[in-house]
């Protein structure tokens, strides 16, 4: 029984480490994708017939960043901030 608990804690730590690595890689990817040098020179093609490609890219980028921030607050929020103690 005690060995099973140790294995469970070890697996939780491993999953936590993998999740943290994945979140760090996602943050690095979002940071790198913000530098959209490939769309600077031309406003064509138009997305939906009226929206310049660079603006459409940034709209999609903002949605992706909002999703990433939601995931970060769900998975990586420091629990000590929710203790309810006023400083």
C-alpha cells in the first residue's frame, strides 16, 4: 500500500513536470510567433475579402494568447494566492 502511494506521488510529479515543460514551451512558442516578420510587406491576400492578412493573423494570435492565459490560470496558478489572507 505504501509503495503504491509513493508510485502515485512519483507519477504526479512526473506529470506535473511534463505539464510545466509543455506550458513553458507554449509560452516560448507564443512569444516567437508574435514576431510575425513574414506578413510585414504585403496586405494581400485579404481574409474574408476585406481583412488584411496581418490583421487577421493578429486577431487569431490574440485568441490563442487568451486561450493560453486561461490554461495557465487553470493549471499553473499558485495556490498560496488563494489562501484568503489579507496582507
